[in-house]
C-alpha cells in the first residue's frame, strides 16, 4: 500500500511501468494533447520555493516512488494566495532555481502555469489546468507538507479540489498527526479518503531558515542543491538589502 490514507482506504494502484513512462511536456498548452497511455499518475508539487531546497526534493521523490507517479511537475506559485502580506522573491528567480534543482532527475519537471496566470495562484485553477491537459483518465496527486494540509480547509474550493485530485501529505519534523485528524472530520465527506500520508526522512530544512542564513552570511551548503546555492549567490538573493522582508515558508 502506498502511504496511508486517513480513512485507511488505499487507492487502487494503477500499474505503472516506471521505465516505460514517456516524458511529457510540463507546460500546459491549450491544445488537445493527450499523454501516452503509460502516464497514468502525475504528481504536482506546488510551492513558493523561495528558495527550493532538499526538503521539497526529498518529499517529491518519496511521493513519486510510493505512489508510482510517472512524473512530478513542480509548480512555483506566481502570487501565493496565502502570503499576500509577505513579499516573495520575483517569480522568475524562483522558477530558475526550481529548474536548476530538478535538472538531474528525469522524472521531475517544472511548469510555469501559475507564473503565467494572472492574479493569485489558487491550486484549484492549477489542478483544473492539469486536468484539461491530461484528460479524465490520469490520476492527479498534489504533493504537500502535512503542515500545509492542516490549512486545507482555508483553500479555495476545497471540495472541488478533493474531487479533482488526491493529496499526498508528507510528515515533517515536529508535525502532530492528531492535528490532521482534527481537521479530517471537517473535510467534505467524499474527499476525505483522497488525503494520504507518507513519511519522509526528517529534514528540518525550511526556506525561511535558508533566507535567514544568507542574510546573516551563514552557510547554506548541503541544505539545497549546489546549483541553487550558486544561483542565490550570483543573483544576490536574500541579502540584507536585496528585497524587503520575507514571510514564512
Ligand atoms: P507554500 O508556500 O507552503 O510552499 O505553498 C504550498 C502550496 O499550497 C502552493 O502550491 C500554494 O499555492 C498552495 N496553497 C496554499 C494556500 C492556499 C491555496 C493554495 C489555495 O489555493 O487557496 P513552500 O515553498 O513553503 O513549500 C512547498 C511544499 O513543501 C509545502 O507543501 C511544504 O509544506 C513542503 N515542505 C516540506 N516538506 C517536507 N520537508 C520539508 C519541507 N519544507 C517545505 N523540510
């Protein structure tokens, strides 16, 4: 059984030949393109990624493996709806860092769908775009940290969201499972069994801490891929006077 469902109901494991899975463009065109039959399950890793780090990458890879996802598409948020009061780094920088971080994994892709969309980046709009692109047969799995899933009741159109995709919630250090169980009864009945928990190796890495470290001239080596570290230093990101005050995440 891949991971643990809140209702203890496993989703049926579609046969997925990892070797045979064909690469599919991450960009979501408006055409009627349909993926090859081998692509039966696609993961979506949404995030602000300010910056992307090994916590994100380990979580995506664990989800890919546990749920036999043909690929994981990283979707940097254009304008995060939950961080309206916090300035975030320019989307193009966050996108470039995500591209650099995922380059070595052929099962990882990065999409600009939220960056190219006007207005706040609601997950429901992204999931519906993926649904249009991949068609009704492909199962979509939105990958998130378990702490983020605790907030899911505040997300736009949560009922429809749970109808359109599954959620894989990865536990993080310090996460209390009982808090998720408290949220569970308040979720729409038909969507509860679509939230699945997986455990990832304890990685106490956060984007907030990385930004703080750069600001205070502390090392960030081994917290994130070297290419991302180089990008941060070359572009002068997160320095004391680079860009305002950063929020949580
Ligand atoms: P974050 O700002 O938390 O991303 O956003 C996560 C996603 O939720 C984005 O796609 C948002 O658009 C979406 N969202 C949030 C709120 C409302 C709505 C949508 C809505 O539609 O109404 P971060 O870059 O901070 O982190 C990315 C993911 O990685 C998160 O799920 C986070 O919990 C997780 N994460 C870790 N997981 C394991 N180990 C670590 C982690 N650090 C972050 N060390």
